[in-house]
């Protein structure tokens, strides 16, 4: 049974999208990897902004996944606004790319140091972020993740980044 030519023209874009989608999933299954960003947000007293999620224990630097079609800086700005009500006012400084095996055997995180920002409103606890706060390095909250502590040590002591997050 053949498809009439009049139907083939409108089906061609649908078939093309379907083939692209199938190839994408094949690639994801063959070489799965996730990529995210986090921000080490430091205020004028060098206190670090940390968030406590509702779905994972401990305190972490804000951040999240890079969405399809999104560059890292756009993802960073979006995540800071969503999680911490922070708006970038300057250019963050790249710190490094890290393999985050604690999250997944395929997860990678890019970390930026942010010193220029505005707080655009108070954080209201939601389904994702239970609470946020700025903390001095010598007064980090109980449960601060080891990856967060290591990144702070790297930045403040000028140590080279360890390729593993935690």
C-alpha cells in the first residue's frame, strides 16, 4: 500500500522530526551525559549563598540542568532567579567543570563564581527549595555538601580544581 503524494508533503516534516527525535534518544542511550551549572554566589563579606532542597539532604550551591537549546550562562541566570531570587549584574567567573558521580554516573557540573548580583525579592519556600541563606565560611550550616566545601576551599585557597565534584 502506498501513501498518496498529496499526503507525503505534509508528512515529510513530521517524519523528519520523528527521525531526529529517535536519533536523539539512541544517542542518549549510547552516550548518556547530563550537564548542569552551579553558582558560588559571594556577597561583599565573602559569605556564600547556599540552598537547601526539599528532595535531597544538605546545603548546596544553587544551580541546575542546562535545558535543550540553552547556553550555560542563560541556565545559570535562570537557575539563580528561580532558586534564590538572584539576578546577575556582572559576568560570572568560570571556576571549572566537574564530574558529579554522587548525582549520577553521567552528571557533569560547571561552576561559576558570582560576585556581582542583585537580590530581586525574598525567597518563598516552594516545592524545590526549602530555604536559602548567606553563610560565612567558618559558619556553614550542618549538612553542607562535601563538594560545596571543596569548591570553597579551591576558590579561597587558590587550589586547582579537583575534577570530581565530591
